[in-house]
C-alpha cells in the first residue's frame, strides 16, 4: 500500500509495462531483446498480482505467492530460451530474428 | 442371426476372406461366391417377405433393434418393406454382374474386389436401415470406396474425376448431416425422447416451420447422389473415368440411394416441408430430365452419354417422388429399379466395347453390329429399353410416373409433367444416334474386323441384367403390387 | 365365341419371333423362312375363323355387333386407372385382323424369294414376326394404354426393319427419322391418354366409347383454353395417329422409310402400320364424334384432305418409284382420314366411317400389291429409279399385269376394289362438305395420273439400259402378286356396310351413280393424261412441268419440308439447344462446381502470406486476436 | 490430511519416480549400454500405464489446489496410453539416431516432465497450479523441439516455440491477474461463486483463453504450430499435436464449463467465432502443404476447430463428446505420425510426393495411414466419424445449425487434402517409390495399437456411454 497512489495508477503503469513488452516483442530484431520484452510482460503480471493482493485482498497472500512462482518460472524460461538461442548461434553465428524465418507458409 | 443382418455380415465375411487371397483367380472366385450367395439370399428374401406380410402388417418387417449408443438413442435398427426388398435384389444382381464383368481385373485384383464389396456393404446397409444414424453411416461407407475404385482402376482423368465425385458426394452427405441433426433434435416435438428411428419420427408432428427449414437441406443432401440438376456434374466425369464394374455399381445402385433417401427420409419424415417445397424441386428435376437428355445428344463419349441419360432418368425419379401420390411414387421406385438394371447393362456393354476397341468415342466406332453382333444386339435392346419401349421395365416405370404426375391437377405441375414427358422424344434421339453411328453403318476401322467375340462371363453378366429388365417389363404387376403395399404409410403425411 | 383362339393369333408370331430371335445362330435360313410362313398361316387361318364366327356365327345381337372383350390386369396405376391386357373383338378389329393376316402372310411368302441369300435372313423373319405380333396386339387392344404399348412396338419393329440394311448410312438415317418423328407424335398421343385417363378415370374403349358413358356425356365439365380438355386430348391423340399415318406435317419419315426392304414397305409402310392412325381414330370414333360436336373430327377431316392433296402433288414429281408409292400411300391415308372426318354416327350417317374402313381394306390389298410389284421390278433391275426402267412388260409379264390391276384399282376404275371404297368416300364427303369433296375428287384424278405415270414409266416407254436381261421373279414372289391382284379385283364386292358402321348396326349402301360417274371420269382423265405424257418418251411432260415453274420445283423437293425439319432439328435442337445444353453443363454448371474447388485452392494460395514465418508477426496476430476477442466480448456484454 | 491422501496424486508421484529413476539410470548405466535406457523407459512407462487404470478416489488436496475425479483420472490414463504409443513409435528413432549422441535419456526425462506438467494442469484446482502445470508441460517440450541440435530448423522451431509460449503464458498471466482482481481468489471453486460480467472479468477471460488457445492452436493463436511441427523431431510434433493439445483442451473445457460457467452466454459467441476461423484457416492452409508434418500441423489446427463444436455445448454432452473425440483423435493422429516417423526413419523422406506408390511397396503402412487419415476426415466406419458426428450433435443440440453447416463444409474441404495423401499412396505409381522395409517390433506394436483404436473405438459404443457417465463428475 503506497500512500497517495491509488491502485488505478499502478494498474495503468503495469498495463503500459505489458504493452511495452508486447511492443518490444513485436519490433525488436534481436532475439535477446525479444526475450527481455517477454520478461517485461511477465513482470507486468507479477506487479499486478502483488498490487491487487495488497490493495484489494490483503487478507490472504495468494497474489504474492503467485508472483513468486511466476518469477521462478520466468527464470527457468529465460534460461531455456537463452540456451536454445545459443545453440542457434553456434550454428549460424547470429541471434537476429530474421534468421529464424526459414519455415513459413 | 436374423436374415437382414446377414446382408451385412456376409459381405464383411467375404471381405475378410478376400484379404487372404493371393491372386486374381482366388479373389474372383471368392467374390463370385460371396455375391452369388448374396443374390440367393436376396431372392429368398422376396419370397419370405411376401409370406411374412400376409400375416404381419407392420410397416417394416424382419426388424431387429439393438441399442447402440444409448445416450443418443442410436440403435442398430433394421427392417425392410417392399421398396427396400426390391432395391436389395437390384443391388445383389448388379454386384454379381459387376463381379462377372470384372473377371479379368489384372491390376490389384484383391483390392478391387474388396472395395467393390465394401461399397455393396454400404448399399445393403443403407437400404435396410431404419435408424437415421446407421443409414447415414452406411451412406458414407458406400461413397468412400468410390474414390479408390475410380482413382486406382479408372481411366482417363481418373484422379480428378475421383476427387470431384468424392468431394461432391461427401459434401452432399455433409449437408445431409445437418438435415439429419435437424430432424433428430425435433423428434421430441410431441414430448417423446429424441430418436433417430424413422418409424418413430414419422409419428411425431414436427413443427411445420422446422419441416420447411430442413426439408430442402435433407432433400438436396440426398438428391445430389441422385444426380439432381445442378448438382449432377460429378456423375459424367465419374462414370467416364470409372472402371466398368464401378460405373455399373455406381449408376446402377449407388445413385438409387438418393431417391430412396429422399423418399424414406425427406418426404416421409418432413411431409409438410415436401408440400411446401415440392414446386421448386419439381421445376429443378423436370428441368434436369429434359436438360440431361439434351446434353446427352451432343456427347461423343459413350459413358458421358449414359451418364447424362442417368441424369435425365433419375431426374424423373425425383420428379415423381415430389408428385406426392402413390402412383408416381410407385413409378419412381420402379424407375429406380429399371434404371439400375438398364444403366448397369449399358455400362457393362460399354466396358466390353471399350475393352475390345479401346475407344469410347462414338464417332470413331461404326458397324459394330457386324463385328460383335451379340454385344451390339444387346446394346440395341438396352437402348430400346432405355427409351421406354413397352415390354421393358423403363416403360412401366415411366408410365406410372406420368400417370401419377398427371393426378396432380395444378396447372404448373401439369406443365412440368409435359416437359418431363417430352424427354421421351429426346431420349429416343440420343439413343438412336448412338445406335446409328456406332452399331450400324459401315465398319470404320479395319482393325475392328477381328474383335474378340463375347466371353462366357460377359454373357452371364449381360443375362443377369437383361432378365429383370424384361421380366419387369412384361409382367410388372407383381412387383408393382409389392411396392404399392408399402407406400401407404408415406401417404399419411402428405394428405 | 372362343376368345382363346383369338388370343392365339398374336401369340403365334410372338413365339415365332422368340424362337427365331433366341436361336438366331442355330437355325438354318431355309428353315426360318418356313417357320415364319407356317406360323403366320396359322394366325391367318385363325383370323379368318374369327371373322367367320364373329360376323356369321354369332352375328348381331339386338341389332348390333356386340363387342367381346377378354382382359386381365397388367399394371395398376390407381384404384380406377389401370392397364389391362386382353383382346377386344368388334367389327373393325376383325376387319383389321384379316387385313394384317393376309398382307403379312403374302409378304412372308414373298420375302422368302425376295430376301433369298441375304445374310440376315433369319433376323429378317424374326423382325417380321415381331411386327406382326405387335400389329395384332394393336388391333386387338382393349384400352388406350394397350394400344399405345403395341403402337410403340410396331414403331420399333418398323425401326428395325427400315434399318435392316444397317450398313447403309441412308437406311440408318431413315430408320432413326421414322422412329423419332413417330415418337414425337406419340408424345402427343401419350399426353392425350394421360388427359383422358385423368378426366374420365378409365382407359377402356368400351367405357370411353359408350355414347351414354361419363366420358362423353361430361365433356363440357372441363375446359382449357376455350376447348374441352377432352377435345384437347383427342387432338393430341390424333397427332399420335397423324404421326403413324404420315399425315401432314408429320409425314416426312414415310418417304425415307422406303430404305427398308421392299416387302417391308409393302407390309408396314403401305398396308398395315401406317393405317394404325386411321384405326386409332376409328377406334375412338364415338368420342371424336360426340365430344364438342366433333370439333376434333373436323380437324381430322381437314388434315386428311390436305394431306391427300399435298402428297398427291408431290407424288407426281418423284422419280423413285417407291417414293411415289409412299406419297401415294400418304395421299390415300389422307383420304381415309378425310372419310372419318366427315362421318356421322348413326345408320347411313356413318357412311364416312364405313368408307374409311372400306378404303383401308381395299387400299391395303392394292397398295401392298403395288409395292410387291415394285419390289419385283427392283429385284430384277436393282434400281429404284424410273430413269433406269422402261419397257419391262416384255420381261416381267406377271408383274406387269398385276401392277396394272393394282394401278387401275387405285385409280378407281370400276369394278376394281378401289373404285368402290373411293366412291363411298367421295359420297360421304359430298354429303358433308362440298369443299372437301372437290379436293377429294381432284386428288382422285391426280392419283390416277401419277400411278399411271410410273406404270408407263416402268413397263412401257424406252427400254432401260440393263446390264443383264431382266427376268420375271420366282414363283414365291409372283404367287403373292397374283393372290393380291385377285383380292384387288374382288375386294370391292364385299358388302362392307353390312358389317361395319360406327354404331355397329350396319346399314345398306347404294351406288350413287352421278357421283360415281364423276369420280370415274376424273380417274380416267388422269389415266389418259399420263398416257399422253408418258406412254412414249416425249417432251410433253417436261414442258408441262416447266409450265408450273417454281411450283414444280417445290413439289419435286417435297415443298422443302425435309429441309425445314432438318433446319429445326439440326440447327435449332441439336446445334442450338443440345450443344448449348452440353456446353452450358460443361462451362457453367460444372464450371461452378469446379470453380468452387479452384476458388478454395486459390484462396488458400492467397492467404498463405499470413503464415510469414516471422515469430513477431505471430505475436502481433496473437495480441491483435486477443484484443479483438476482448472487444467482441465486451460489446456483447454491453448489449 | 494424512499420508494416504497423497495417493490421490498416485499418477503424478509414479511418474515423478520414473523420472528420477531415469536420472539415476542415466548416471549409472555405462555409455555402451545406453540403449537399455530406451527399453527401461518403455517398460517403466508401460507399467505406469497399466497401474494407472486402478481406481482413484474423487477428492482434492492442498485446500483445493489439486483435485482429481474419475473423468480427470480417465483422461490421465488416456494420455498415458497416448504417450506409451508415442514412446513405442519413437523408440527406434532414439535407438538409432539419438543414443549415440549420448542424450537418449533426456528425451524420456523431458517428455515425462512435460506429461507431469499436463497431469498437474488438468488436475489443477486453482490458477496457480494451473499455471505451473502449463509451464511445466511447455518448457520441456521447447527443449525437445530444439532437440536435434545439429539441425538449424530444429533450433528455429525451438526458439519459435519458446518465445511464443512465453508470450502466451505472459498474456494468460495478465488475464489471470485480472480475474484475481475482480474475484479476489485464485481458487476455481471460489472464483466461480463471485464471477460476474464486467469489463475486467471479460478481458481477463479472453486473455486467459488466449493463453490456453495457444496450446490448442486455435486461430489466431496458432501460427507457431506449423513451423514448430515442421522443425521439431516427429515424435515431438506428434506429442504437441496429441498429448499437449489434448491436455490443453481438457483444461480449457474445465475452465469454461466450471470456472467461467457464469459467462457462458458470452464465451459461447467467442467460441463460435473462433471455431469458424480455426476450421477455415486450418483447412485452407492444409490444402497446400507438401510436407507431411506441416500438413498434419494444419490438419490438427482444423481438428481443434471441430473440437470447439463440442465445447460450445457447455455441459455434460459437450464434455462427453469432446473427451470422446480427443480419445479418437489421439489414436488417429498417433497412427498418422507413427507412419511418418517410420518412413522418415528409414528414408528420411517427409514430403507427400515421396509417398507416391507407397501402397505397392509397403501396403500395410499405407493402409494404416489411410485409416488414420479417414479417421481424421471423419469417414465411417472408422472411429473419427463417430467422434465428429457427436461433436456436431453437441453443437446442434444448442441449435447452432449454421455452425454445424460450416463445420460440415470444412469436413468436405478437409477430405480433399486427406485424399491427396491417399491419392499419392494408392493412385499414383510413383517414379521412385519408397522401397519395402520392415518395421521393428516397437513401431509395429505402436501402430497396431493405434489401428485397433481407430477401428474399434467408434463401433464399440459402451465406451462412449462410459465417458458420458464420467462426464457428469465434471459439472
């Protein structure tokens, strides 16, 4: 609970965060940057859970626990993604997104 | 095992035995044995049926009812009335003739006969089903082997034709599915349980609006396989590409599923819809009758001629069914039978001619009467039967249809009738054209002078088909009485 | 009277047909000819016995010849409508039985000689038997549908026999034409039957023809376009009859039908089948007469008269002797129709009806004779054309004499058969309508003219250029000629009116001397004229023809009716509608179906860019899809 | 809560044990005998599958986070059978190609982990468990998709899968957070009590739905499918299209029918629209495909569209028809992938064109593939017909006749491309047909099981009745 700041403002911020993530995902050309954008999206949700928990339903900690799990899973996800990207890098010495367009139509 | 289930079990057994055959000789013997027994059973069925209905006045006799999917109230429910008995016999005869005609099927014989018999399973099952669901299942079983039969053993643009035929027919059956579901979900209109049972649904007063909505869907679903204009275009290409026995079976039997389905499902279960829509489909079918006949005139491929002729003849079946009276219905059933035999005979003959001359182009053939007199003479007879000459089955059927159609004294129906009747002239034109060009006249090609004479198995096939044509044509009464007795239940709804 | 014997009459030829047809290969030609003749001999005997027992043994009951019917159900349509098969014996049926039997027998005998050595000898006799069976069936029919059935069967026998020389293109075409044209006419017949069946509830002749029956009494109950529905039906039925009897304008098939073997022309296209139309109208005569005061009957009369004239004119110009005879047949059939058309019903009023039947009878004899003579000539010199003939009287004395007798008979010279019947027709026409009478008279003159034109052309005049010396035909051919010649002489003395009249009561006829004299004069005039023109080779005929100019050319070309029909069928029906239908089917109907398929594949091709392979595009679609769905859901919720 | 109540998680625990066992085995089995890991895995999982059929009580654990009932249990068994068949079909591939790269056991470990994730996902009683299950089921598969590390397209498909799935899980998390905001709980049983239409709820529902739809590959969340299937090893494509999709459909069904039931009138429309889009897009894309895997990818998208016809019904009938269809679909698709696997293993060929003339050289394989395709197309008497018919019945029971009509139009389109494959195998003779070969025993067993399933599942009606009865436990 942060005095003077209502939930709406925070939710607006997280929404913006979410869409920044989406925007980044769609526009970045480097796979790593895309991965970072995904993290933004996940973080938006994490903040959401915590804020909602704190502001609206402070009697239980469901949201907080949820956000911890999200962080953990996100880490795993990132690790995995990076490892695959590295594997790609070994093959073609590039992590540009345009390199992964060979399969289409 | 009740006597009707045997009609499905026996071909299944035949297929199972066929799987273990090794070459053409074994395969055809097995197929022959299977279809012979089947024909025997079919003929036996006529007599047992006649005996049965003396004491049993149920709409369907020899019924067998086994619950299949109890939650949907789907039953394996079979039974026959006069109409289905007649069509079963038709099927058995045509299948047997088809086996004879395919005596020399060199390429993948086992698979050929298996597909053929599987197709016949579908047809038998369709004709004996009382349950809409099983009926639909068998309907599709009958259609799908066509793809392989045409695609593997066909000639010409076989892949294209097979695909077109299968897609159009399966498309139609897909539409039909909507109709069947529509009927199913309204079968509780009187407060009973939902059911697929045709006899049960017939007792239900399905709301008029629902009937009017689902009648055209169901009708078209079935009528496509009955070559209703303008959904007939699968048939010329399909027939032209199919191997002989398949054309026979398809035109002779499979296309009858359309008329039968229209009658048994669309008209029987949705009589109000039929009354409401009949004018529209009468226009379509009457137009199809004359249109098919005209289109046949200008074809040069024998099979195309016959295919368009089928469009015309089967248009007459649908036309008659829509007239909604007993005489026309009787005519429609008779026409189905008669067309089944005739067209199968035609295709058999065309196959023989093609097998010898390697062309189906009438303009390239000539004077065959001199070279292969037996086949040609039978062709003439078949032609005459097809143009409705008295003494052959076609005449009886057509006269019933015309008289029945004339019972309807609405002037527009009359005009439709006159149009349909006038097809008999056009029919004569295209039949005689072929006879004149192909069979008569001078022999056009020296190579044709030494064509192989007819073989015994071909003769057997021909006689099998010719016999019923003449039998029905000369003494129609017993058959027509058999059918007429079964028509009363259908009449209730449309009065 | 024993109807079982009557039933045997058609059945014997049927059995012969089946035997010859099924054992086609096994039977030697020599035997098959005998089988055919023998079978027919039985039938003929039975026919005569029937005639004897019907007219003499049983005779009239209550002043009229009773109609005797024996039938069994063949096909049930509705509760009341059904097709019966059976035999109906009444005066005209018996008369026809005699005609068919006699002519057919003669033709059978004649054919044994004429067709000798033909590869399809057995087949030929099988077809002849089939025809005879069908014709018997037609004659004995008890109801409209039965007559229609046999009507079709005679049509098909005719088709088979015209196309007998099937390797000849022209024969094939002629056969097809004959069948299709008559089939077209039969369409009218069939629809007529349907109408009658619907409005009267029966097809039985007995019921239909009963002047007190519901059919006739209630004719006014229904109307369609100003006429009673039944009148329409009768007109349509007459169209059927007109097709078979080659009435204008459905006559075009008959001349071509001469492509068949000549005995067949004699049997089918001169004596028996072509009179079926006349017989049909006669069979339904009470209906024609009573319904709408004979409206349909008038049409019959005028069409008949016109055809008689029309055909006679053409006959003058033709050079193929069989065609001349064919047009002559048409003309005479027109006569018969005319006679029916002008007939009344009761007593002496029925003169027209009687004379029509009478003429049918005598015409069958002398026209068959003419054809058989022509056949004999053709057999000898292997040509149909007048230009190849001439001076044959020396070589073929019997043929010459018998042809002359027949020619005199058709020309109406007393006391030969044709005179009597033609005279009665003219009297009937005279009593009914002077205009028709004048046409009839004129045609009588023309008939004499054209028949003697070919007579002189064949047997007199300059000798043709024969490769080998023509010789008289064998006995099997000349015997029938002599028999028919005899019948042509004495046939006219049968007291026909005693036996045949519309009301079946019979009446007395007397020779109307002034009218007979005029008719005979007209006939003689024609003969004399042709004597002048054609007895010797001279320019007169050509000059005369030129005098007519265009009219002659038109007549020579049969008034271009063949071309007109050809135009309508070839251009409009075949090339127009049929080709149009075929093309339309391929292009539009099938095109639509295939188009749907192709369009689906095209669409698939067009939208493939969506799957771009770029993971970011996928993400965009993902988010956009979610947003759109959200908007939809919220929109739905708000509404 | 006592120890015995952990028996509710018997399946999960058993699977976990297997995974651990494999890890240990990997350590102790010498390099030369690594092949035995394959046999061991198949054997262990076979045992697991059989044991799985023993009854489990209907109850819940952890205050409702984990729950199980007969339907869920049945579905887990179903997945077990699917995975077992999949293992049988993949065993030869692992033996021949993978073991000598010294990573044979990873395949099994990762695969079982993913299956474990699906177990948890479908047993979830709250969003947290659901989320964990979802992630656990996805992440190992992404690794498996990039399993053939020497192949570029394998990496590509792995990257595509993990990025897309990360996005999807992010989006669904965002959605869950909104549902949490409006309902105040992440427990299904509590959410359903307070759920009501509101902007935020609907938005949350849609985002959640999008996240799951991603796994089912519904349009427009389907784009990854084809690329990943093409690039990934066949076993993984097969797993994705069958097991992973099946699990996701099942949890979607649970969410829609139980948790989101109050919003049924809204999601009905959503499903309606997506069903149409999915069927059409899937079918239209499938028409053109040349690569068998890609072809089956789009075919599986279209099948997902058909499944929605059952989902739209929203109650017991819908549940029963969907589960029944999934059951049949698993067998049909596994049969198809199995044949592709076999052929690819022998010849490396994956294009439809390569299949020309197959019947004349390998009749049995062709017949299996034909049956599978007919089943997918819905042609009687093979099982697929019954599955589809009942799905349509479910939709029609709600009066969605137009939807059914569009669906049957799609059935016809789909028939076209299935027949294209049949055409290649049966109608064409082929210039260079695949030569005759014999499969090894595992593959044979795998194919025979699927064929039996395809042939019998439809006709044997008590099975449907059984599923129908089980379905009552969901609602």
